[in-house]
């Protein structure tokens, strides 16, 4: 979608929480919230952030050619040649005007948001693949990648900023997409990145310990997730997992029509797990059975959420179940590498929370043979919630035969200090079954050397990521590629 000129009057039409002064008849070329990207004729939105306050860059934006400024607090002296728009929440305002600038793309297709701690990426990918298999044109916004039908776009955040988001949605509309499926992160809700969007439905997977580095408390994290359902309109649906005890909490204040899914209790959408083995799942819904290629109880939940969403979007039940039986997991989610020569199995998974790690290891334990050992390679990211570090180590040791603690994405932190904090969760006996190897490549290689025929190696934490971030630099690193390489040694 190309840049277009638009008047301030049209851009802010319907947005009551603003006071316009200065050059009220201004026509702007485009919107920016980063002063470095400002060009002549632009609108600059000054947003107070966690690291930088956009209000400090107003003068720079004007120097570069901004002719309109959105602020939460007007500067002491306002240039009369500038159009000033005073609002109470500039992040919320940015979402609203981004939607209008790109001509309300989310209202021109059926947009489904998926939120929760674990399962978002897999569910969004499965929904995209399902609806493509059903013959629809679709878009997808996920942690791994963004897609518009067959076109793949690079994903930089779980949920992009409002300008990127509406621009991509606009491209989906131009490509005649019928549906769009997107991950909605807790950060995005709190930062108002999704405030201006029109959702046809929202889906809740589960919630567990994560992102407390940002939200500070688990209560605040829950409220952030709940905030997504609070913003849904009465014409939308909300589909929640009621086997998670906070499933019903999510929809306490929603205007949307509420539906539930479950494996353990009565719900609007429910099926039983008949078989769960290394070749996939066999699920039963009443007298109807379905065999799938996906593995593990967590994927039974993901598939049930996908099925429920499809039915709520008025799709044919038989066609949906037929298509579901052919679906594959997202990259880096329980991703297999088979060593045919020495009979070892490697699994790469994005599990980077205690809950996700526990689910993956429980799945492996339920699938493995009696004599099979599980060797787990796991670390914790830097500049993130430190509280989960000892829990991650404890979880790995409790459900594995051998654990190698290693570096994940240390970012600005010392990787050895992160590993020390992980080790604090272990007692003396648990430390005896644990190795600590900071170099991730060497950790994976060591696990492969220690593995015997029939053993399973889990490399957890990074999944689909193709890099390792150390001291602000991203180095090329692919867990799956390293695992394949190590199997050849």
C-alpha cells in the first residue's frame, strides 16, 4: 500500500479524546513515531516508552519536516506553524489513526487473534494452513514469519507496531485475503498496538509464568491477556480453553459471544485422546475419530482450538476434520531430527517457559520406550524474567535423565551468571545429573556424544530462531542445523 496524503480532520474523525490547535487544516503525507524516519510533511506521534520518551524528540521531528505532532503533554512553547494534537494516550491514538490511514484494513477481512503463554504460534500456523487447505486466501502474523498467501514476510516481533501491522493487513486486503490469523502478545495489548483493530474473533490457549520482567507481577500479566478479550466487540466471538483455570477469567468482561473448548470437561468443543504416540494423535469427537500427524496432548489442545475456530467461522465440519488430519506442526515446535545411523532422535522445541518445557518433556516421557533416556539441552534468555531460571533447571532435571544447561540468547547479560541462577534451583543430587556448558554448539554436540541408540535429545528454548544474540550482536545459529551436524560426528 503506497503512502497517501490525508487531512488531520479525516484522520482523527471519530476520535473524541483529542484537542487540536495550531494549523488545524494540515494535510500530512504519512505517520511516524520514530523521529529518525520523519520526512517533510509527516505527522509525528510522541509516545512515552519504557526506554525513550518520544516527547524529547519533538524538536528533532520538526527540524526534519514534521508538520503535525501528537502529544500527551504540550511543550511550553508551540510553533504556530505546526498542527498540535493533544491526547491522553498517544500509543492508543497511534493505533486508531494507523487504522484510518491504511483505510481500516482489519474490518475488510475476518481477523482472528490468538493469545496465551504457549501455543500461539502453532495455533496461528495451523489456522493459516487449515484455511488455505479449505481454499481461502489468507494472511498470517506470527513469531516465526508473516505470510500473505504464498508470500513470506520477515517477522520482527510477535505483534508488530500499529503502523507495520496495518500496512501488512492492508497488503492482505489488496491480495484479496478472506481471513487473517495473528498472535496477540501481552506486550502488544498493554502498549495499545492492537487497539485500533477490528477482530472477528479471539482465542485463548493457556497462561503460565512468563514475561514478568515486563509485567512485574503474574496478576498484571493475566490482566494484559484479559485486556485483549475486554476490547472485543459484541459481533465477535471469544473461544477459551476452560481446562486452564483462568480461561473463564479471560472473558469475564468481554462483549463477545463466549465459547469454550476442553479435553477434560464439558465444553462447546470437546474431544478425547484415544492414542498419543510417536506417529501422531488419534482423537475422538463422539463417534467420529480423526488421526493427525501432530504429537502430544498440547497439540490436541491446539488442534481443538483450531477446529472450534473453524466451526465458529461457519466452515463445514467434515471438510475441517479432513483438512486437520493433514496438518503439520509449525517450525521449531516439536521438530524432529532422526539419526538413522545410530538410532537417536533429536527434538527442537521453542519451549522457553517452565510450563512449556514441562509439557514437552511430559509428552516425550509418555511416548518413549522404557529403556529410552531423555537428554535435555536448555538455557534461559538474558534481559528477561529471572524468576523462571531456577524453575527451568528444576523442571528439566525432574523430567530428564541427563541435563545440559547452556546459553540461550544472553543478550546484554553474562551467560555464566544466567547459568549460575539456573543452577540455584538444583540440590546437590540434581546437580550430579547436570552438566553446564556455556557454548550452545558444544552443549548440543556433547548431548549427542552422550546419547545411546534409542535415546531422545531435546534442545529447548530457541526453536525456529536462526540466531543467538550476545552483547547486542545476532550471530547465525540454528539449533536444528547444529543437531543434524552433531549427529554426523
